[in-house]
């Protein structure tokens, strides 16, 4: 049976980056395969299509509370391909679900409002296959 829980406790760890942010949200962008048009002059009724074999794993968008003491580390990590481990909240399970793969930090942003918390975000682009492991009850 599926376990539905809250997002509290999700972590993102990058192997070679010391950037340890207070994460407020994680979003996985679309994962996709190419759609290849195989329509030809003898096709009838509709276009024909097939899918490619190679997945595009997409991107992770990480929302954070901005720590201005770590802005230099965030800049240093830009473009560096490293192992990324996304660990989902464990909840009642004994082992949490994970997504592990090579990823590069490809963009970052921040907002510094008057009399409110500083927030930011960064994007990790998956650079190959991502291995998913299910949670274990």
C-alpha cells in the first residue's frame, strides 16, 4: 500500500559541495523521452510516432532559506558535476526512498525583502541516469 506523507525531513546532499542549505521545498521537473515522428508518404489516417530510448531526467529545483555566509560556496559549485542524493522523508518507514545520480548546479537565485526572511533557490540538472530506491516499511 502506498505511503502518503508530508515533505518534512527531505534532504539534498551534494558530494563535493559544502553548501548546506535550509531547504523549504524540492520540485522535480519533467522527466521525458523524445517523441520521434515516423510518418511517411504511405501513412493513412494519422501521423505515426514512436519514442526514443534515452531519458532526459530533468532538473531539481531546490527552494531554500538564504544563508548569506554560503553565497561564495554556491557560486563555486556552479557547473560542477557531482553525486546528488535526494532523500525523501522517512515517515513511518524504516528506510527512506532515495534518488541518486550525477547532477550539476546550473542556476541559482535569491530574494532579499525588507523585514522578512531571505530566500533563494537553485537548480540541479541531472547529468545522466537517476537511480531510484523505494522506501522500506
